[in-house]
C-alpha cells in the first residue's frame, strides 16, 4: 500500500474523531488514527516525530480506555 494513502486514512480518522460527543468513541477513533499515523511514519522513511508523538498519544488513549478508573 502506498504510504501516502495511509497518511490520508490517518488524517481522515483524526478529523472524524472530533465529531462524536461520546468521549469513549472519540478515544477509540483517535486511537486508530494515531496508530495509523505510526504505520504511516514507519513506511514513509521512519518519520520519528510522527511516530513518537502518535505512539505517546496512543498510550494515553489506551490508558484512558482500559486502565483509568471510571
């Protein structure tokens, strides 16, 4: 798959993540967007700023989705 297409998918997911009002759904969509950006950064020549920042945000979303007390 073309890395540019992965970037467009990630960008679309990121924008969509701002639409829902339910915070849990926002976190899930944002998590998928961030993980897609990590893949994009990897396949587009190890773009470390994109990989590192989105990996950190992914960890934060995972924490809030699974580990944080409700």
